[in-house]
C-alpha cells in the first residue's frame, strides 16, 4: 500500500548558494505549463490509495502566486485524503505572506516547514537569502493565530568563519519562536552549486562536532526529543511524512527530479525541466531485491533514535536480523547496540553515523 506522496515544486525567486536540489528561477509561463504536466503525471500514475501524508517541497513552493497555489491545490484534491492526512507545505520567509497562509489553511494544510537557515545577516547575504527577523516572528505568530500550529524551522550551521557563539544566537532565536519541530543540518558543499564553484570552505570537523553536541544538549534541555539524527520535536510532533522514508515504506514522488518507491522499484524522474514540460519524464527505474529492501530497512531505520525493531524486521522479511546481516563486529565495536529488542546507534556515535553505515554496507554487500 502506498500511503504517502511527495510533490516537487522547483521554482525559486532566488537560488541559494549551497542548494543542489532540482530547481529553476520562477517564471510565470513555465509555472502554468509545469502545473499542467504535474497534473498529467498524477492522473497517469496515482491509483487512488488513501494518503496518510502529502509533502509539498522544492524549490520554494511559496514562490507561487495566490492563483498558482489555487491551481496546485486543485490538482492535490485528486489525491484520496481526509482531515487526518498530514499535509506539509515548505515556505521561505521571503516569499510567504499572510494571504498565502490563509489560502494554505483553507486548503487543509496542517503542517508548515520554514527554511530559516540562519539569523546571521552576513551568512544570509552569502547564501543569497533575504533576512528580516521581525517578519519571521510576525509570520510565525500569524500561523499560530490561524491555527497552523504544527510548524517546523530549518536551521543550517557550519558556514565558514562562524563560531559557537553564532550558533547560540541562532538557537536562542528559534527557541523564542516556540515551534514544535526543528530540523538542523550541517552545511555540505555539493557540485554544481555556487559554493562549490567558488571553492567555499566550511568549519573544521572539531567545531562541527561541538556544534552538533551543543544543538542536541540545548534542544533536549528545552523538551525537544532528538528523535532522528537531524530532527527534534515536542511530544507528538514527529514528521509523519519523513517517518515514511525512514521506515522504508512505499511512496509516490511527483514532479521534475522527484523519486518514488513503488512495487519494489525505486523510480527517479528526469531533472530536466524541459523534458518534464514535454511530458518526457524519462524515469530511471531500479529494481529492489529482498536483500536491498532489508539493507534499506537498516540504513534508514538506524537514523532514528529508536532504531529498528528486531521483532518487526523478522515479521516483515521472515528472517532474523542476525541471519540477514553480519553485525557482530559493529556490536563488538559498540557502533551499534541491542536495546529493548531493537537495533540502534548509541547517541555518542550519531555524529559518525555515515561512517558506520558505510562499514555496514561494505560488510554486507561483499
């Protein structure tokens, strides 16, 4: 059963210096053509399953005009959903307005994710983002006023020449907003981004580790559960949509560059906006074997604080984790632990999770 849908809106008013997502500059003519192509893809692929979660990401979905958003939500209405469906909409503060928030509320959006990234004007300018902290506060307050209380804030850290004091200011500001979910990401430099082309550096690993530990300590102290390697929430505010990914469930992905996981196939749409507008989606399809599925189950589930249930794994795959994988060496090294009949990575090893997963893959994909 496919219970989740991701919809990609690639348009941005500005392109961030670090961003390697599939995106293009906003162009009204292209937006209209894109929405028609999106509708065609959904009609041709979607099989009317009930959707527990819908996630509208980008790009910058909030860059769309009021009228364009109405068209988008008319398309989304083709999905089988109800008042219990978690519908998340990504926004940037430089393109969201109170009028757009009113529209989102009227279209049953019940979760908002804001890309704040930084409270530092110098860093904001460097990443090509506008920053008005008083506007940030007014928009968050307005969300709460109209009942959009399930709010996430994205924070990015690790920029060159930033200090722990800079990070503390970011965290203090976000805590003042009193939102129930916070996502934190250490800067990565990807090819085909302005940062990569300009050979931008980031902070050293020692400081990065101190920042990661600081974020964990302060947010946990303020009653945010560090439930996934990059995500924190108040009780009951975990991202249901992202949990679909972490728990290796099937999902639809619609739009240019979007990925789906359907019927034991991982399907990726072309990143070419021109091809997409011409309905030449050029899907890349990878068959997923039982072994692949079990591998994904572990490497995705180990991102979670609770890890992977040994019992549920055996029920799902009809084989025990111990038979399916060579994990004794990782256990002996205390890189993973068995606790309450679950396999998990202890918090003191979360910072090196990628290295642990690489070692796991090397051993089990021999």
